[in-house]
């Protein structure tokens, strides 16, 4: 993904030309558009859902400009002076916790199934 002039990379581990997350625009700290590289509807819809559940988020939407472009645009607007970047980080952290829980639940169910099959 090519970096745009004025882009602020939020992921310091990657060079700016392949930044995973960049801040494209923000009128103030409560409204921002993030560009997430190499992602599509799978992450976009999950993050949008987590943001929409947050009472401090007034608006959350994403778009994938074109299938041939490896990026997703995410727009976040918050209420009460809460920074959009903070709410995005919180939504991503909550999504990681949910994924961890699903993985644990699956592993437990699989272990129980294996134990049941061994007793047959």
C-alpha cells in the first residue's frame, strides 16, 4: 500500500509504504478516517459492529474501495470529546478478546469430543 502525503502511520513496526493502519484524515480527534491495509469485509464488518456497540461512538462505517486495492477505509466519529483513535483501539482489543474466547471454547469442545470418542 502506498503511503499518502500527510499520512500518520499508527503501526511503527512497518515502513510507511506498507503501513497496516494509517490515519488519513481527522477534522478533530473525535472524527477520523483510518485506512487499514491488506484487509477487507471480514475485519471491516467485525470492527464496525464492535464500534457500533460502543455508546461513545456516534458513527462507524467501513468501505472497501475496490477488490483490486488491498485496503479498507474505516470512518469513526465519537461523542463527548472522546478520541476516535482510542475507541478504535478499544474496539480492536474487544474483538481480540472475543476471538480468544471463541478459540478457547472451540478447543474445549474439541477436547471433550475427542475424550468422548476415545470412550466409544
